[in-house]
C-alpha cells in the first residue's frame, strides 16, 4: 500500500509542476568569436533544433538569467505579468530577457548561425518602461542561465541550468605591478636596446642639424671688396645722351638786295 501512495504523491507533484524538461544545457558559444566573454556580456550558442517538439508557434521562449547561488530557490512565473524585469536583478536575483518564438530558431541548423549576446543593450538599463531589457550585467557574477517556455497559462517547459558563467574583471591601476625587477630578462633586454637606438638617432639628428647650420653660416659670410692699388686710376663710365645733328640754316631768297645772287 505504501508504494502506490508514493507513486501517487510523485505523480501529483509532477502534475502540479506541469513542466517538461527539455534535454538541453545552454553554454558559452564555442565559435571563435572576439568578445564572447567580457566584463558585462557573454554570448551563448543558439538552441537550434531543440524546442520543435515542445513549443507551439504562439508560445514565447525566454532566457532566464540568475545569480548562480540563487537558482535553487527561484520559482517560474505563473503568468506573463509575473516575469521579473532586468531592473529588479539586485532584489529578485534573476530576470528574464530575449523573448522570442520558435520561428527565431529555424531547423535545420544553418552554417552561419549567429549567437545570443546577453547584456548587449546598454540603452534600456535605466528605462523602466523596457521591462524585458537585455541590459549589461552589473558585476562578474557568477551567473547561470536557462531557457523557459511560456504559453497563455504560464510556464510550460524549461531547459537545464547552464554551468557557472563568470565574467571578466578589470584590474585597478594601483594593483598593477610596474617594478622592472619582476619583468622577464627578454623584456629588459628589448627595453635597453630600444632605448639605445633612440639615443643614437637623437645624437645623429643633432649632429646633422649642426652641420647644416654651419654650412648655411659659411654661405652667408660677406665678401670684402678689394681696394685698388696705389697710384692707379679708375675712371667712371658715363653714358652720353643722344643729341640729333643740327640742320644748316636756310639760304636767303635770290632777289633780296645784298645777297650773292643779286650782286652777280
């Protein structure tokens, strides 16, 4: 009698939960992609050919992002109005984003399948009207994610939680060690060689500049005029003006008394 009672209890609990487990675990993309893990974002592989038998065309597929230490106590929303927004991450410890449908994950898989970048929308982080914002993650985490399928009655199916995802962390300038003694021997040798080359080039430039200035100074030295020897005479040259030749005076008329022609 005890075994049927246990089965009844387990069956009842499964019916109450009413969720199907999709045999899929989200993961960071394995594609060679720059920036697939940054200080505020991470990129997941798209779940292509995963939800076909679990999702209808009218169902919504959500991504649940949660702090890793809070996944065991999280409850799935019973309706779309219970979906936690991005702005409540610090208090609710999780949020839901990247809402889409099965049409966004067509099957079969294409050769140029893109990725899902979590935290890429920085413009909605302070916009309370955007409840399903895909805003940047506020700290390194770690985080865990899963896909959740919702229909008009609430949660319908879900995937497994991902492994822990820890974002990259920046280093403060005060914590960076700049002491040369901790540098490798190769780095020290390269630094010395580059410094020597810079010094040699500087000296060569200064020498070349000084030589060019000296040549210019020699060209601009004034030439002293030679004095003529004693007792010599150096006349000055004058250019005469052109004077037209004078014309002979006119002869008097022959009938004038006293003229040579009249006396003859």
